[in-house]
């Protein structure tokens, strides 16, 4: 199954299941960050918003959500640190 990365305002059960399946498939840090970048470039809301909604609704496990959120947050922090070093 191919997931259309453009979720837009419509987020039905089918697209929810497809996105959760995509999250489960990607296990390496590189895969996670590549998927996040593609997803965020094609959707109104960023991936971390959907992950948090899934977590709140118990659509995904805490382990899966934490792995994705930690990877995304650590990547963002690393980019911020690199930019701060350039400015100093």
C-alpha cells in the first residue's frame, strides 16, 4: 500500500491506519527523519502533531511515539546547536 503523504484536512480511519503503518515500518533514525521531512513538506500540520494526537487517542504505543518524538526532537536540537555555534 502506498501512503499519500498529503493528509490535508481530511484524516479518516483509513489514512490514520496507513500513517501508523508507515510509522511502524521506519525504524532507523535516517528513515524516520526522511519520512518526517517528506510528510511535513506536503501537509498542513507537522508529523509531530499527528504523533501526539495518535498518542492521546491511544492509536499508537507509547514506545513507538517516544522513539519517533525523541528522534525528531534530537534532530531539531542538533540543528539548533549547530546554528548557535555558527553565530558565536
